[in-house]
């Protein structure tokens, strides 16, 4: 019963984050699976991808209804990351658990610092779209997704703003398309690992996260984006510090 309650609470937080910010949910999902539900880092990354796929699809539908998804550009950006996501997903199964934990914590710090950047440091539309740079950013996000089991949305949003010159609302919605595609590509290489997962915990986690994604979309319309990002960044820094301390002790 305790595990079920923890899974429901964690799922709600992950769903709210993905729905409101277009990313970041997986950065919370993996630590929650490890430290609250007892998953190993390897199992948590696979389970995190499963949860992110369902939650991102739900949030993507909500944003698409509001006309905030640019399908053609988003699909091209995601396509660049599919092969790197699959390759990195296969490689991740051979890495030590401590290495995965440290790499994940470092990624959480990067995400937090990205969200704490002043709003004026990126300007949509400045410099135009550079196809090579867009493909490189998409491939990098795909590799990150496959290796660490994160959707990459927390990095996709600033990349879509700066590289593809999206306005923030479209970047948040389109990042969910990128996240879904990358996560599915990575999961394709982990299908064998999925059979041994604790589905009794993953099911309630994913279900609550999907419901939370709808509330997150509504919350984004009421609370300023910069304020949400600052709160989330502080939480991420605390999670990263805990994970690093756990990995080196």
C-alpha cells in the first residue's frame, strides 16, 4: 500500500511537470523510481521511458488541441534523434549503475541551470534556422534519451527556441512530440528489460502522471512560465545533490 501511494504521488508530480513545462518529468521520474520505489538505476531508466511515453502523449494531445504543436518541424527535429536514441539505449544496459547515477545527476544539474537562465538570454527568431545545427541538437537529445532514460524535453524546449526560432508556447508543445519519438526509439532497444519490471508500481505511476499532464497544461495558463521553471530548477538541484552524494558514498 505504501508503494502504491508513493507511485501515485510521484506520478502526479511528473505529469504536472510535463504538462506545464513540456519536459522535466523524466528527470523526476527516474529518481522517484530509484529512491521511493526501490528500482535499480537500469530498471528505473527503462520504466521512466515507459512512463514518459504515455504521459508525453497525453500532454501532446492537450497542447495540440490548443494549436501549440508544429508537427512538420518537430518531426524533422525528432527524426535526427531516433538512431542515436536507439544506439545509446542499447549501450546503457552495459554501463555500471554508479556511472548511470552520476551521469543522470549531472544532467539534472544542466537542466536546472538551463531553467534558471534569465529570460532575455535567448531570443526567438535571432539568426534564423540552421538545418545542420538543428540536426545536431536533435541527435544529441536522442542520445541523451537513450542513455539516461530521460525524454529530453527540458533541453528540447530551449533548443527549439534558439535553433528553430519557436515562440515559447510552440516550443513547449512541440518538445512533447520530440520527447515521445525519442523515448519510443530508446524503448525499442530495451524491450527485453521491460518484461522484468515491477508493473504493479509502473501502472499507477503512469496513470496518475497522465491525469497530471492535463492539470499541468491548465496550470501553465495560470502561473507564469518563469516562476514554474525556477521552482522546478530548485527541486532538480536538490535531487541532483542527493543522487551525487549517494553515488560517491
